[in-house]
C-alpha cells in the first residue's frame, strides 16, 4: 500500500478527532479542556500527560537499565545494587525524568505538528515531497528537545550510586553544577543526545502511520488502544536497540563531573576497550531496554492517541 504522508493520523489537526471508526461517535464532550487548549495546544498537553504516565510506571526498570549501561553488569547484579540501595532510593532521581520526559514528549508531538503545518504551507507550491517536509519537521522537533539535556544530566548523576553521597536531590544537583562548574557542565553529553533525537524522531513519525495501516482494523475504543500500543511499542523497541550505543555513550559522559569534555567517538572507544571489544558487552542491557521501550512507547502512543480523541 502506497503511503504518501509520514503519518496518516496527522490529518487530525484539521479534521474532527472524535470518530473511532467510520461513522463512529465522538468520544469527547463538546467544549471543555480541548476547546480551551485549541486544535494545536492539545498535542502538547496530550504528549505531556502520556509521558508522565509512562515515567511513573517504568522508572524502576529504567534504573536497572541505567546501571547496566554505566557499569556493564548483568540485570541480576543491577537489581541487587538497587536492593542494597534500599526502597527509599528506588525512586531517587524520579523528578528530573518526570520533568524532562513530560516536557520533551510534549515538544516532540506538539512541535512536530506545528512545524509540519508551517512547512507544508510553505512547501505547498514549491513541489517539495510531503515525506521530505515531514521528515524535516520531525528532525527539527527532535533537535529542539535537546534543550532539556540538563534534566538527563541530573538524572544520570542521581541514579549513579557513586554520587549518592555528593548530590542530595534534583535542586541540590542543579545548584551544585551551576555554582561550581557553570551552565556548560549541565550540557555534558549533548552530542549523543542530538545524534539520537533527530534521526529517531524522523523514523518514529515516518513509520508510525505505515505500521498502523498493517494492523487489523479496529472497530472499538479498546481495539484502537491496542493498535496504538502495538504500533508505538514496536517503534520504540526497534529505535531503542538502534540507538542503544549512543545512550551508552551519553550515560558514560554524563556520569563524569568536571574535567575535560571528551568527544563522543573517544568515549565510545573507551567503553569499547573497557568491555573487551565485545559487541555483546557494548549492548549489555539492550534486551531490557527493548522491553522497557516496548512498554514505554506503547503506553505513550496509546495514551496520546486516546487523549486526542477524548479532549
């Protein structure tokens, strides 16, 4: 089946969003929050709420994965480390990803829709393919997300047990970095974030529509949620594996406080040597990342699409 746009679902920005199927009834009440947010503002709100839901559910899994990325240990050993840290530290570092992810996913969906609308209007008479225009919009949205890299930076430091004695909480960590090292230190690890965000956004929005078209047609609210969960989960899991080495580099770079800023390639080479030049060791934790991403992006995509229909 030919696909002429990156995501057929994006037509919602100019069409009624209430029907679940052909001839279906609207899920949203007249007016209310959706009317207050406007046709474009609700993409930001829906993305933010979807990310908030996901982070609260999957944060403990993310902590196990982080320990594997940073130290190259097995999942069992990472879980033992968390057990030794105690239950009170299980959700230590939750606030940065909660703020960061709820904002970046809002930016991801909201700016993608805004950039697409503006670029498509400008490119309409120039003959530029819609696929190229939407790809550029997705890359711009992903690049804009990198502004919030300091939240990932603080999350890394709070999750690294080697810094438990130095950093107390989110506010203390930000204050220490800014007063002792300056703003630049908050953006350590920016390059792998940029290399990850832009391309992954292009692939996510580019493949979301075609994948959903291959799934069985849904005729109920539950059916749509399942399809959206599967679509988002498969994309998130696949992209998580594809960009996993960049996340390893990011975690290693951001676990350092002070000192020289090392190039992305140099950090990757250091990790590669430390892990015996083994691809399996470099990807240690990737299987857990696959399942976490499957769950996370399934939750985000399904919640986002449901909220678009409800609001």
